[in-house]
């Protein structure tokens, strides 16, 4: 078997595997519970805050954590979006206010909102 034939077979196998496996992998990113919590930030904050002290339902806590991380990593640079990023970054990362402000400034450099450092 020549080198060229080997590469062609390997490339074909990779492409076929990709077409068969990738549709299944896309389902991993969309969990209805996480999506629901992410669309209701107050509930996500409440559930994850409670989970930080008492884990009664591991799956729900994991879903709340995932939603909180998604909300903390938002790129919404509106006033409300920045407040939400700040709130969830403080919840998830347990960071200092100045560090969180600096992280948000990297994502939203032109934002006209100041989160208090107190």
C-alpha cells in the first residue's frame, strides 16, 4: 500500500466518522434544563447559591452550575447584560470585584457602565 493510498483511506474514514458522530455530539451542548435555567437567571442564581451550601439534587445543581457559567461568560454588553455577568462571575468564580470588573472590560471594552467595587 502506498503512502498516498494510506492517507486517502485515513482521510475518507475520518470524514465518514465525522458525518456519523457529529450530529450526536451536538445534542450534548443542548440540555433543556440548562437552557431553561439560563433563560431564567434569577432561578439559576437561587438554585446554584443553594447548591453551594447544600447539594440535595446533584443533577439539578450541575445544571444550575452550567447555566451560571454560561451566564457569567455572556457577551451581552447591555447594562443588564453586564450586571448579570458581574453577578454570575462573582457567584461562580468567587473572585475579587476588581478582577471581575477587569474581565468584563475585556469582553465589553466600550461599555458605559461601572460596577461598584463595594
